[in-house]
C-alpha cells in the first residue's frame, strides 16, 4: 500500500473519530439546537431555515439573537409565519435592519402558504441541487420585495460565487438523517447531494489538513473540499462538517501551532499547522 493511500486512510480514520467526538454533546454551541427544540416537523423546517440564515457572527451573538426572535414568533413559528402575524419593531441583527428581517419573515410565510412546506417549494426548481438552491433563494428574494443590502446578504446566490455556507448548512440539517444533530426532514435530496458548508473554522482546518489547496473560502473552495471528503465517505461527505466547525468553536484548533493544544490533537500527523 502506498504512503499516500496509508495517509488517506489514516486521515479518514481520524476524521471519523472526530465526528464521533463532536456529537450531540456540543449542541448547546450550535444553532441547530433551535429547530430541535420544536416537536412539530413544520416548525422544525421553518425554524431551521431562519436559524441557518442568521448563523453568522459569534456563537454567543447568534444564539442570543435567535432566542429573542423565536420568543417573538411564539410557540408555533410556522403558524405565525403563514398567518402573516410578524410583529413590527424587530431587533436588527448585524447586516439586517429590523424591517429587512420582517420583510424576510413575511416572504417566508408567503412561500409556506403557497407551497405548504419549504421542501415542496425547493422541489419546484429544476436541475441539480445547486440550481434548485439558486431558484429557491431567488424565489424568497422576489417575494421579499425591493432588494436591499441586508436582504441580499441574508439570501446569497451560488451564481455570485459565494460558498453559500448558511444555505448548505440548512440543507445539511434537513437532508441528513436524524443523528441527534441533523434533523432528517427532507427526502427530495440525498446526503450525497450535499456540499460542505464552509465557515472560517472549516476553511482553516480543511486547508491545514490538505483537503483543499485553495485559500479563499468561496464556491470553488466548497466544491473542492466536498470532493476531497467524498473520497472518504461518498454517500455522506458532509458528515464531517459539524466536527470540523466545532474543533474551531471549542478551540480544539487555534489555527496556529500552539504546542499545548496541538499535542492533544489526533489530527496532528496530517496537519500542516502542527508540524
């Protein structure tokens, strides 16, 4: 067996170990905890979309904002959305004003009322998963009315070259089977159709492990990283996403060589940073 093959098999084994280590015990530090707190599947779907699209910034800021927002949407967010009962005076969040957030939520409610579910709306698109994601994002943009900076940021398009991290994270949540992390709500896609959501933690660690040669966390980066992970797990390449992200969030990886930290990391033999 060649050294390259041994190295690849060794890395797969360590990534599998990391996926087991960073499991449901880390939910408190991830926005997927919000949809998991609702029993109704339609609420889970709508809350998953909202939680994913607002998942930028610090873990504390994301969690604090979403807690307030879901309190305002009441015990059945999907009923509030579909009924158009979005309260005025919503708090802004970073790049979105309160009014932009209200327009987005009203648009989400319109789509839910029109199609019955977000999965049904997503399926109305044609082509591969990325093309359907593009159509889905464009549909929400159109229903939201006049485009503004905040709304366009909230609903990015793959055609703009964006990695669309938050969109692919939403799809990961609803497509992958319920494993205590992801929700397993949709059947219109398979886990093999998914692309890695790329945040700063995932991008840094993926580059350090040689899973991509790219440095800019854009669409091409996400495609290359997904293909590398597909070699380890063709049927479910995004199964490693939660673990890689939470290695950074939990400071198990600091993005630079710190001997006290790197010495405890099982990925060190495969990592450029730890050598």
